[in-house]
């Protein structure tokens, strides 16, 4: 089965070794410098006296991060899936630092980052996250999106790996998901995970004794700039450069 066939069937697919080891090492170094320089920013998420475990507004903090999806295998996957006009529309960062783990329950990803909130018949539940307006998108928008998760560390049973429900991307409401057995994903540093926003997913805590990070760059991509009701993406960075 090809990655495209698995993505269509299950809502996710893995591109092994999509990012070269030297690029991964440079990304780790660059992001460490950025978080140190922006430690007090609202977009950088830290626990009490702990290291950064996440960040929003990554496209502002680290504009060069877009280069990670302009590498051959990832760019090809986005071109095949979303077409030549695809762009990165939001960037997040996740880590589970040793001794400072966290977990997320089962959920789907519905939020879009937009330039401003407006009256709408398509978008609901406006909020502001780290200074950026967000809205909940309908399925018609989310079905034309794809998330790329670039793993900067191996993801193993020890460091709170992602769990997914195959095929759940077909259903907007989690309550309508078909009963399917969850799959726990493992991967290496440099692997890229493709996932549809409506794929139901979760992750647990790292094991207490682990010394592993679980650093992930999470880049949400859309097929084009078009949004209903006059809405505009907060960011739109063309994948083709």
C-alpha cells in the first residue's frame, strides 16, 4: 500500500526519513535558540519552572520552519494531496520534556488561525489564542487540509506516542466515528507523519523514568487561500516557495 492509499483509507500515513539527520539536528538547535530568546512570550508554553513544552505562532517565531515541508518527499506529498497552490497556514510545536510530561484526550483538530473574526455562516466559536483569532471550521474546509508533523526525536512507547483511530477522518463529530481499534504510532527522528485534521487522536504521558524528549513541529497546510465569508488565513506560506 502506498502512503497516498493509506492516507485516503486511514486518515494518516508516515513518510520515513523524510528529513535528513543534519536538517533535524539544525532544527533542534535553531528551535532551542528561539525558545530561549522568546521565553517570556505568550506563544511559548512552559510549566512552572520547567522547559518549553509547546508553542503557538511558530510561523512568526521561526519563519524558516517552512523549509521543512519544502523538502522532496513532504513537498511531493502536499502537491499530490492538496495541489500546487498549497500553503502552510499554522505552525505549532510540541515536546514532552523529561520530567515534565503531559497528555491529551481523544480529539479532532477543528481550529483555524485567521486574521480577524467576522460574522459568518460557516465559522463558529471565535476565540483568541496567544493573540491570534481562531475559529472552528466546517468539514468542507478541513477536508481540504493536511497536517504534517515533523518528528525531531524518535517517538516510542516511552515518550507518550500519538494514538489514532484509523478511518475516523471521515466523520466530523467524534461521536459518529466507527468503532475501530486504536493504533499507537512509533517513528524515528526525521520521519514525517501526514494526518487529516479530523483524524481522532490522543497521546498519553511519557514514562516517568524516560530521558527522552518528544519534539514535534506541527504544520497545518491548506489547498489554497480561499475561505468563505471574507475570512483570511492569519498565515499562508506557499509550499512551492
